[in-house]
């Protein structure tokens, strides 16, 4: 799948990156190669392949209910005033933080 320069610039803008002309060309080639490889993987028939790992302790789907999990316990949480008490800056019930991203 061929990625256009416009698409590279769009993705770079989303990531707040400034790319040189050489970098745009390299990213265009690299992203196109990645998408071509993913397309090859999507064409594989994996319906008969058993999963190699599961999120819950490597158990197979039929044994997931047997996984021991930590029990839930009710806790007392901070009130809004307590949470904001030591904040360097707050207002309207929220933490105030300095602006770190500026767009031109």
C-alpha cells in the first residue's frame, strides 16, 4: 500500500513532529512497507491456529474462570478538596497545569 506525502505530513502533524524532506521520504517508504507486511499477514488463514497466550495467566479460554484474581475491597477515597489541598495551582475543582503543547 503506497502512502502519500500528504498522509505522512498528516500523521507527523498528529504526532506534533516536524520532518525534513528526507525524513518524509523515508517515512513514506517505511510506512508503506509496514502496511504491505500487515496486508500479507491479514491474508493468512489463522482459523485453525491455537492461541499461544492469553491475557489472564496464559490460560486457555475454557479455563479463564479458574484464574485466581485479587478480591475487590471497598476503599475510602480522597474528597475533591483533599485531593486539591496540596496542588500548586487549582481552580473550578480541577488541577491547573502549564500548557506544554503549542501549535503554530
